[in-house]
C-alpha cells in the first residue's frame, strides 16, 4: 500500500530486455527510505519489486545492507518488469534519462497525507489539456469505464501522485475528462510539471470508490424486480 505522496524523483539509468521481461535500473539521491531487495516501490504509481540495489557505478557488486537514514550519493535500484506489466502500463515506455516518481510502500506508522493507493494501475489516461498561466491545471481523459468512479473533489492517483479531482466532465461514448490542479509543491517534488498534451499517465482510481461501485453492481444484479 502507498499514500500517493512522492518521496523521491529517480532517473532511469539503463533499460535491458531479457527472457523474463525488462530490467530497469533507476538512480536516485538522498532518500530516507533506502530500498532493499524484495521491497515494494511505486514507480510512477506502478508497484514494482526491487531486484537489486547498488551504488552508482557498481554492477554485480556487494549488496548494500544499510537500513533507514538518509543516503548520500546516488543509489541505483533495479526492477524487473514482466510482459504483463509492460503490456498494461507505461513502464515499457521508460528510457534512459526518464524521470520517475518514487514512493516506498507504507508501514503501520506512515503518515497518510494523501489517500490509499495500491500501486495497481487501472489504465492509461491521456493528457488532453494543460493550463500553466496562474493556476496549473491538467486536463486528463480517463480510459473507458473508469469515469463512473470519478467524483468531484474525490481522490485519484496519476503517475503515483495523490490528487484531488477539481472537475468531472462526462462526454458521449463512455468518455470522461477530469481536471486536476497542481500546486507549486507538487510541481517541485514530482515529474508532473513536465507533462505535455498527448502524454500517457498511469491512473489508479480511488479504491473505496471501486469497492462501492462493485457492491452496487452486485446489489443491482441480485435485487428483486417488479
């Protein structure tokens, strides 16, 4: 589980294809949460497992076993993305030099400043509008079928960032477009300020909304008629 509050920005250092999928190595600087092999990390909102951790410049070196505390210099974490992940997310579009949002999995003592995010991408949204004069505002088209879960002033995760929906517009053909506002702090701590029209973004709808919608569907399917 995650909270949608980005803890660090990482830079893709290398991408290598293999028989089991694709290995992506991501470097980052000071971060209170030093990942260890087996840890779950949200990479642009997609939950991936750390396969290896090394210092920048080391390959096949000794495992870094430090726990907690701030880390000086660059650390590189390697992630393996399987074909299923590559097929349904934008992880496969990452290339050397790409900037990604990073968040370590929450613990029982984690401050829940955003909302509950599972790191299970529901689909790829598309940036269809951008306002940068005065208030920063992203206009995003949701994948078909997800618009029913979008609520004005509700929560949504875009590329792993917990955001509040400022506006919902339902269009014809099961199409929904939402607006989200980006404050300066969000622009400074995430990669959302680099988004342009046409970009794809990971979207995860609010888990509570999905649970309610599912229960309503089951109730309607079994409710007596007449």
